[in-house]
């Protein structure tokens, strides 16, 4: 699921609306890290 987490984070940072699938703890932290990364990168 690692690649899909990256794609999901990138799409959300670009403003695309979507549902976030259920994730366990490590997946959620991984997703939050990449979302913050892409949001900072897009500014």
C-alpha cells in the first residue's frame, strides 16, 4: 500500500477531493508525513 499512500497524499495536496481509506497506525503516520511533505512542496 506504500505507493497508493504516496499517490493519495500527492492528490490531496493538489486539492483533489477523495475519500481516505482505512489505515492502521504505521500507514496513517506514513500518509501524514507524505501529505505534509507534498503540501509544503506545492507552496
